[in-house]
């Protein structure tokens, strides 16, 4: 991811890579079957540009063995890096990339991607609700799909259950971050706390914002809501114990800075619970966790298009979706991938999303607008300097 998907950096993605990679190691010998629709190409090369932990050796080797297609892998650490490299090359050089869905407009304005041919794509392998919903989040442009859902994750609340003994899923709220008696105990990521505050203040009727979506309607509405969020945070600034912008800082907020509750990425909360102390709980607030969605896309200048579709279809197999999730700790968008999770990952998923409502109530980052990004940067600086 979560935070805006466009803001995620490589260090967050490294947080679970070593810890969870062993869960998929035993799957390398799984007898993957090359289905007829996948056999668009059985030789050649596919040039892949992906987040650093996405295409690990077990996935690459399984694909090459099943298809005869060689994977030429390059990696990046941010959405900006992917966009800029593809833009500099005029949409050439790669056959498959993995954009976060809310960054779609950044590619469309320069015609860097080609539309998806759904006759070549194994559409039925993607979770239907996510496939449909992605169209409203940035996966489509001028009536055509360019982005295919691949994986997703969240940003919600991590808390010390020994300190908040009566707090649990169903009662947990973003408002708990700002209650009295928490001096220097709350971990905050400025870019996303402003949005979760908007959602909370809307839910309580204090600052109507259409569940935060007014931030994207116009510059005036965006400024109105951010200003209200900033003023609220200013009244409760004594609660803030640590700001964080990466996985290392987020973990340190709880282990070193004395924070007992905070808004964190899923990886942070899950690893604190598993590797530090089971008292740490990561789960969704009643207003809804912030959710990001990463996708697969084919650049406009791709030279190995059939190989690209073969690669994407392979990744959407449930066994491979499970392998990917075990490798990284993120949630695959492939139908049935959850049946192939390790026991540790199944337990982590149940903690984060205790029921279907927790998933149905997620707040998905919408497509970015220039005024939103610019104004948020301004208010992040103001929040940091309170």
C-alpha cells in the first residue's frame, strides 16, 4: 500500500518480505498447469517492472517452468519511480508494470498504457467485486479498462490491548486516537491522518464531507475539510507521540517512543502482534480502514504482449495468489487465493478483518487530483509544525 497507494515506499514492502517468505517456499514444487487460455505464448521473454518484493524467485521460477517464457525483472520502490521511468522511455521498455490504481490518471495523460484486451485476460480469476469497483478508483479511462486488480492492503489502527482492555473490533474508532489521557501516546502518519480525521468528523456530524470524498470534489471543498481537520488535530496535539513515514519509524513509535495506539499500515500492526507481543492488535475502526489497490498494466510500447497476458493470467491463479500473499503479506485479488495462505497469514487476516463487514466498509483511495495532492502537502506541513 496503507495511506495513499501512491505514497507507499519500498521499506514498507520489505517489512514482511523476510518474515513471511518461508511460508511460500514449499509451494515451489506445486504442479502448476498451463491452462489453454494462458497459452498465448510458450516461449520468448516478458519484461517486468514491479515493486521490489512482488515477483520473488519462487513465482518467477514457477512461471518459467510452466510456460517456457523467461522473466526479465526490474524493480522499483515507489509509484513515482515507475511513472517517471516509463514516461522518460515514452511507454517503452517493459511489458508488465504494477501501478497503484489511484495513480492511473498520471499514466493516462501521457498515453503510457494500452487498454486491456479482456478476451486475452482471465477475468474470472479476479475477485468480481474488486474487479468492478476498480473501475471507479482509476482503472478505466474514457470507457476502457487499463488496469487489472492484483493485490490490496490497508491502513487502520494498532493498539495495546493490555492498555485498552475494553477496546475491540466493532467499538474501535478513529476517535480513540484523540481521546483525553493519551498524552504522547498516539502514532500518526500526517498524510493519512488528515483523511481519517475527515472520515471520523463526517461520521460524527462535526464536519460533513460525504465520508471524506468532498476532499476530491473541488479545491474549495478540499481546503474547507483539511482546515477543519487541522484545527481538530491542533486541539488534541498533546496526544501525538510520534510522526512516522515508513515501516521502521512506525514500528519504533510503539517499541521505542512509548505510543500505545496509532494509525498504521497492516504490516506494522501484524508484525508487532506476531513478532513483538500478542498484546498489539491491528484491526479496522468502525468508520472503515483506508484501503489501497495495486494493479497490473501493459505499457503502450510493450513488445511482448502475448507473453504479458500469459504472465498476468499466471499470477491470477489461486495457487500463485496464495504464494504471492505468503511471500509479501499483502492480500491477493485472485479468487481462491485465501485457500492457499499459510496458517500464520490466515490468523493475521482474521485479526485484521474479523468479518465480511470489515472488508465491505473499507474506504478505498480514489484517483488523485492535482489540487488534492497540492493542498494535502500544505496541510501536512502545517500539521507537522503544530
